[in-house]
């Protein structure tokens, strides 16, 4: 009996502590929300925000989200604007003689993309390019070629947004042969196998090659409003980025 | 059971165990090149890629076409909105005047050109694989993602160094088609 009453007292005590904690948590969250709104409205952008603005005409529009006098509830959603650049790099080297059209090439986001204070696209996230044309080095010393495109970029919340990015890479010609031109070909034909030109015509051109780490910029197509609840606030991200290596 | 029979059975068992162990080893540790290739298809060697592309692109051997050039002005096809239109042309040059140059798409021979000829094919949007072959030369290969509503110009390029297929820009391609004559061909069946 005494054990039962002791148990119920413990439960009551826990409930009391829980309710006080919940009240304290709600109060502190409300205070933080107010503080963050104030920072967005009136403070000058910090150095991280200035860095984010570099090379992006969309950020100006993104900051319009927090006009003074508007409450957070009816403020417009932050927007990932049309034309926002996304810097990407090739994870590994690509050679035109080793890929086939339709295959995917791994890419990595070089720097994060922000929409207002939200990290819309995170650094180091994996993306893909699609090979649209591939050709190995050709005969007569003519170079190969490779074209690829990036259709979508994955946002931090997993949603895909369309981008435009096309790259055309050509392999170099074999100059020793290229300089000979049609006259060289004719001479090679006439004097083969005596003339060294006769052998030169069998020289293959170089493959088109993209070294690992090569950067390419894709641009967002269309305006994309973001749901702030699904993205990390940028205020947290810079601390992680500036950690000593 | 004689000693010879016992020894034979023992030998057979040893052989079977050896085969089994070898099979397990093969499954567990495949050659590094095929592992890379199977894993993501990007680490293939140049030779492996060429072989794969030949399988995808070139038609069977032993297929021949009878060919002639159509005379007079030819009406060009309309661009289908839901497909790609591909012109295949062969420029005039020094080499192989009497040689026919075949083109295969996705493992099937689709046409042949003489010098200063062209023909066209339609293709569904998506990746397609092209193979150009003349006589005994090594085939020229190209892979291309076709988009709907777009026109492509491929040139069969026969040189003394081999046979190639080039993707031309639209302006150049249109110029060639305007001044060249259309090919007419039919697959020859051996009786």
C-alpha cells in the first residue's frame, strides 16, 4: 500500500517537472523566434551573408522576405530565385573514350547555396551530369568530343529543382598531323609506305578529357519558394564550415 | 574394391573440391577491372568501352545493301514533334569513291551512302548508339542522346586512317543536305 502511494507520488512529481519544462521550453522558443526575426530585419548582413551574395543576383530578392513590420506568419516564403548559380565540380576524371551517352557522371556541390537564411543546397552534396554525346579520338589525328548536361539539382530537403548547364569538351588534335592538312594526306597516300606521312594518317586524335575537380556552374530555372521548416537555418552552418581543418 | 578404384575415387573427389574452391574464389574476388565496371560503369577501360559500344551500335555482319542515288530535287521530311530527326550524310573526298558506307543505329543497319549522298532516320528521344562501317575498316562509333523535336546531322567520314562518324553543327549539316542527293537503298538477301 505504502509502495503504491510512493509510486503515485513519483509519477505526480515527474508530471509536474515535465509541465514546468514544457512551459520553460515554449517560453524560450518564443523568445528565440523574436530574436531571430529582429536579426533578419534590421541587422547588416554578416560576412558569411556577404560571401553568400557574391555572384548571385537572386539574393537581393531573397532578402525581401523579411520586410519590417511584417510578422513571420504572413511574411513571404524565401525563394530560390531563377538564375541562382550552383557551383559544382567533377568528382573524378572523365575521358570521352570511356563513357557512353546516357551514362551519369558524379558531381559535388562546391559551395552551399542560400535562399535568405536557409541553406537550400548543402556543400558537398552529390549531384549528377548526363553524358549527351561521347566520341573517342578519331582518325587522322582529329580529337574526340564529349557533351553533357545537368538537368536537376537536389535541394537539402531532397526535392529536385531543374537547372540549366551544358558543357562541350573537345579533345585536342594531334598537331603533328593536323599541320599537314590535305597536302600532307595526298603526299602520305602517294608515297606510302616510304613517307612517314603514310604512318601519320593512322595517328588517332586525343580524347576529350575533364580532369577531376573541374568546376561547372549550373543555374536554377524558375523561382522556387522554400518551406523554412524543411531547411536548416544558415546561422548554424557557418560555424561548421569555419571549423579548423 | 581394388586399390586403383579407390585411388580414382579419391582423385575425383580432390578434383571436385579444387573446382569448388576455385569457383568460390572467382565469385568472391572478381578481377578488379570488371568490379569497377560493374559497380558504376565509369571505370571501364577504353577497350571495354569500345567493345560495349560496338555491341550496342553495330549491326550483324553479312548484311549488304544495293544502293543508288536519287536524281532530281528531293522533298525533305517534316520534323516530327515527338521524335528526333537524324540526317546521315557522306561528304565528297579523296578516299573510297567506290565504297559504300553503312550506318547502324542501336544494333541494326539502317542505311548506306555513296559519296555526296544522304538519308534520314527518325529516333525516339533518349540515348542512341551509332556505328559506321566501310569494307574491312574498324567501325567508327558515336553515342548520342536524342531529344524530341531536334534535328541532328551525322557525317560518315571515310579516310585512309579509318572510318569515323562526326556530329555536325546544324548550319553545316543543312548546307550539305541542300547540295547532296538522297540515297536509295535496299537490303540484299542472298538466295
